[in-house]
């Protein structure tokens, strides 16, 4: 999107932003797709070889959980994407396992306040079993979906009841932080995060991620609150022909480019850092599931010819990855 906008005359940029912003969901298609794609490149061999044979599927499938939530309006899907930690009480007293959570809270409470960390653990169990039984289709679907939820866990507002700044008249901050900014500045991000490592304790690691993400929520909201004081109202949000604040298809107000640029500067790399952490965590979880399954040989799940054909492409993408870059997931061009 940044490349497109740079070619548009200044007076028309605001209209380009209106047209492009509504397509963004959750971390945005850009965010989730790049998290999953980079995670494949962070895997060690031989697991990486199998995943790379299906890297386009894993990339594209990364946004399907949001499609289930928004397009299909699957009610069971929505609570999987967040957890309103404030409504659960003290963090130290929260049950770490889903079984414990179900004993402590009734179903309606869980569905209303979110089950993200517990669902990640549940997905890990399913992925480990799929690896162990070498069920190719299930491995790919589960891994891609798991990457989506891990990405959500790295978005601070997915861990807070004040998920869109609604408690202090800051609506629109959610999509600005997780979707608009990656679309605008993602080409400058460094996607290299090294190689995946084994996770000794999945429950402990999942809650560590959620708690660290939650610790950033107040900061990103405070920066927005302070910045709004400096900007006139008509310079914060885009407006339509009638002077009303423009909204996207999720009824979220759309910020101006000037505001987005200033907010990004004030965040000092927070969005890029969280995306990088999500990439490494996704690779770590995939790798851990495979190791816990006994490191099954997956080479016979794909034709040898397919693996041979992909060898040069894998080498090319790994070279880019080591430079912090990825191929453009839409055009296959390097950036």
C-alpha cells in the first residue's frame, strides 16, 4: 500500500486511504500473511522443507479465522481471537489450562470475555496429534490457523477489555495500530528473527506472551490520547463529502495519513517489534509441536518432484529472509 500511495498526488492520497483501509482485518491481511510466511523461513530443516512446499497455502490461510469471524459470522470463532484480562481478575490467579478455566468460569462468561490463550494451547495439542499421525491436510490447516491466533496474542488490544479505546473516546485505534500501520510501513520492517527454538512449557510461554502484550496496551492508548490533543478533530479522521467521519466496513473510523504517520513515529517501532515477536513465536510453536510428536519424517507426504522443484525457490527466499526481507506475498516480487 505504501508503494501505491507514494505514486499518488498529495491531494488524492486521502481518498486512496479511504478506499484501501476498509479491506483490513485483525492484524490485516498484510500482517497475518507476512507473519506466517516469515515463520516458515524461521523453521529448521527438515520441517522447513515440508512447510515450504506449502508456503503459499500457509500464507493465504492465515487470514481464514477472520473470514470465519466476520464473513461467516461464526459465533464460536469470535472469542478465540482475544481475552479481556481485566474481567478475569488478577493475572496471577488465572487458570493456565483450558480445563481449569472451564471449571472456574461458566461458558457464557468465557465466550463473552475471550479464550485466546487457552485456544492456542488447544490448537497446539491438535497440531501435535496431527504431526504424530502424519495427517498432511490437518497439519497445514492447523498450523496456518495457529499462526493467526499467535499473531493476535501479540496485539496488545486483543488482551484488553478496552479493545478499541472505547472507554476513553479513542475508537479506531485498534485498526490503526494493527492494520493501517503495517500496510503503510511494513516494507521497512526487518522480518529476520533467526531460527525457531523448542518451547519447554507451552502453558507458561503462552501466558508470558499474553501478559507482555497486555503490558503495552496502556502505552499505545496513552500515546494516541496525547496525540489527539495536538491534532484538530478534522485532521485526526478522514471525512466524507458531508463532513462526517469516514468509517470502514467494521464501523471503525479511519485516520488521516498525517495522523497515522505521527502516531507511528511516537510508537517508536512497537508495531514492528510485536510483528517480529509473532513471527518467532509462530515458528517456535510449530517446531515444538513437531518435536513433541516425535519428529516424524514428513518427506513422504509430498511427491519428491515437488520438493526438488521448490529447492531453488527455498534458497532464494532464505537469502532474502536473512536480509530481513520477504517476497511480496501478492506479486512475488522482492522487497
